[in-house]
């Protein structure tokens, strides 16, 4: 497992703050803005790609509307990130997501990806093709 750790304070007198991004570590809610739909208890893994400033974001067993007959695993590959203090900023444009075992889904191209990971919480928004979507989750207990 690859982990990205950021120490925000170095002084012995300061509180050391640490942000860790680990594979398979968040549970939260997906909200599709239009047409409106919400799905709870969605697991998201964030896996930094060693030697780069990119990460894979994988959403497990998710539905994006009421009419979807099954849940799917959806990956946003090679999303960019930067570190500012104790915050990890997530961003990306024109990312072709994959479904299941890696099948590309260009009709759901990811645009406008932006979000943060801080204090055990992840929040991001993006467009899956024409569908504005948000995710908000907290670090899962191991």
C-alpha cells in the first residue's frame, strides 16, 4: 500500500498535524446535482501513484440514478493533487474514467474535478459527462 503523509508542523511546541491518503479509506455520500439523486455509504479509495503528483480515485458499488439496475465500481485515474500545509488539493480536467475491470467510459469524461482531503475528510465535485456530481466522506475505521 502506498501512503502520502504530510506533516504540517515541525516545531516541538506545535501540534503535529498529519494528513494520510490511503487506499480504500473513505465512506460517504454521492450527490448527483441534476437530475437529483443521492446515494449513501459509498466507499472511495484514494491511491497516490508513486513518483507522481497524481492519484487514482475509485468509487465502489455506486449508482448515479434510480434507474440504474446495478451498482458499479468507477475509477477516476490519474487525478492531480497538490499539497498546501495540511490540505491535499485534488483537481483534474478531461479525465476518461473507467468502469469495472478498466473499461473506458469517454461518454462520462470527468471535467471540473476539484476537492480537498483534510482532517480525515474528503470532499470533491466534478462533472461526469453532463452530470454535476459531489462526494463527501470521512476516513473509515479499520
